[in-house]
């Protein structure tokens, strides 16, 4: 076996491991370990809660989101809301002030400094035993909060994430692919919870014990760094699938791509900041989970490029097997290109998933280049 064949098989093997091998191994180990979460019956454990919503120019969504939280099936005297406006310019602040409810408070962050700084600014004013993080366009199912906080009856749990359900009302491929990918991710989170802790959260339906919140650097990704910090402190980070959040998936691949580049860039920096968690001597199985689920996942584009690059000269050698491998790879990327070009709702869902996987990996590739250049991204724009 020559060098090109070794490169090809290692590259293909790593891609298969990232998307199929790791979930399979995690599932098998989860069945053996079965670390149960000792949660209370929903509604029987109801600590005080502060919902923190970071917003920038969210006039189109903020009132519905705030009223959604006020209307949750939870004792009214045990919930309050802080909206952090990151120097919004579209009337977001005025809309929040017009909501006539003493449980709602507005904090305006000036100058604009991004979501992470906004959360750091709000947390000292949070009075709830549990702090819930919501996006400005996140709508919770009525019983979501009861399911979310019930998990904190287990003293070993420090951070909980719910289940995001992406709606694709227009049947767009971006939406369908995104929805299918989240189904896959949620299944993996359920397995990781049985292993002890998950390594990724949704960000729009998360909760933390207020006493263990740790202020973050402005450039750090809160949905990634804060759960990792909680794990560093010895607490579990778990998934609660009954706490449902609904958001519209992005129909525009350009919007989805920009968001994924931003998230991937900040994730690379987070992995660098939290590299100590990759030490299996200190963190055991979790170090393997983090390496497999995040490090290798974000670098999967490198393995895909290597597999294609190694396959080209092997196929040119005339061997039918290598030509077949080349045809398979070209067909995969051709389906992604068809999805990108046509984006029609009547195309098979598998095309949408392939298309979305390619969007994710191209976004990771661009973010990797920016990471190597030392670039950081702090502020954000609303998803449209």
C-alpha cells in the first residue's frame, strides 16, 4: 500500500468515524454506563428563574419572545426576565419598555460589545436560582421551563440544554438539511448524557445554576465555553429533550453560512481556550467525547479534502476500484451542488442533508483559515 492509499483510507476512516463511528461507540458505551439524571417530576420542583435574552435589532421578534416567556406554565412570582439590548437601533428597547409587567427589565449595553459581554453584564442582576438563556427569536413550548428546571433537582447537574426544533415552513433545502442535522445531534446528546455530560448545547434553551456562572471573555462563544467551564468545575452538562424550543430554520444558505462561519470561528477559539479538557487523565471519557464530537468534527473538512486529493492520482492510474471511489466522491459533491443550485422543495431530503453537511464543512474551512490568521468575531447580527 503506497502513501496515497494510506492517506485516502485514513481520511475516509476519519470522516466515517466523525459522523458514524463516534455516535456508534458513544451509544454502546452509554448502554453500559447509564449515568441517570435524578430529575424531579416536572412541576414538583420550581426554583426561582431569571430568563436572560440578548438582543440586537430584534424589533420584529422581541415582544413575542418576551410574552412567550411570561406566558409559560410556571409560577408568575418565580420568574423574571432581563433583556440585554446590545445598543439596538431599531426600536427594540422601546418595545421592551412598553411591555407593562414588573417582571421584565431592560439593560442597554453601550457601546455595542456582543452577546457574551451582554450576558456578563446581566448576570449580576439575575436573582433567580436558575438562569435560563434564550435567543431573541426563541419560542418555548408552554411546559419547557418546568422540564428544564426539573433536572436541577439532581445536585450533580450544573447546566441543562433543551431540544431545538427547526421549522422549515417554505420547505427549503437549507431548512430541511438543518432540521435533519439537528435530529442527528439531539440523538447524540441523549447518548452523551448517559455517558455523563454532553459537549454541545443549543444556546436558545439553556439553563445554569446562577452560583456557578463564570464571566467570559467578549470573544468567547457562550453556548460552548460556559458549558465547558461548568464541566471543568465538576458538574454535569445534560440534555433534556422534553424542554422544547421552536425556531424558524434559515431559508437562505447565505444567512446560514455566515452564521456557521461565525460559530465555527468562535468554537476554534473556545477549543484552544479549553484545551485542558482534552486531557483524558483528568477528564476521562469526556476528553474523548470533546475530541471526537468537536475537534474532529470541526476539522472534518481537512479529511474530506485529503480523501479527494489522494483519490485523484489513484484514479488516474487506471485502477477500476479507485475510479469507482472517485465516481462516488464526485457524485456526493455533485448532489450538494445540485442542492445549492436548485434548492427546490421537491428534491429528496437526502440531497438536503448532503447539501447542509457541505455547507457546514465549507464554513468550518473558512473559519479555520480565519482562526489561523488570528481573527476573532465578537458582535453578531440577527438571523433573518
